């Protein structure tokens, strides 16, 4: 089983920025408690406050998919529905696949 890595960034609409900042600690804690989560880092950019850099590692595809399902049904999922996501998702040792929405 190959480790799954997600890296990239999100752009948060200014109107949603405070809600995202307030919910981020809870979202990070819940994600780190998930089975198979190895690393979960979301860091707000100092120069561009609406940009957050994202880096995630999960033990395998099943753990990554379980995370995606949980997030989709969570408070974080509702708060970030207008966020632009610019991600690369790949298995450790393989080439990157570009993922982006909106």
C-alpha cells in the first residue's frame, strides 16, 4: 500500500476568512485523530492572508478517501464550500496528478 500525499493551497474568499480561521484548529484536530492520518498541515500565508498552504499524508488510499468523506459532511466542509482548491494528489513514489476545483 502506497502512502497518499496531498499538497497545494487553497484560496479563501475574504468574506469567509474569519470563519475559516476560527474553524481551522478544530478541523486540524479532528483530521489528526483519523485512522491513517500521518501529517496534516494547513498554514496561512503571511503575505497573502486569503491563501493557505496545505500538506497532508495518509497511510493509504482508503485512509485518504475516508478523510475526504468525513470532511465533505463536516462543519469545515460547509465553511469552505466557496474555497478555491489547488492540489496535487499522488502516491509516494509516483508522479503527481493535478487536482483543482473552481
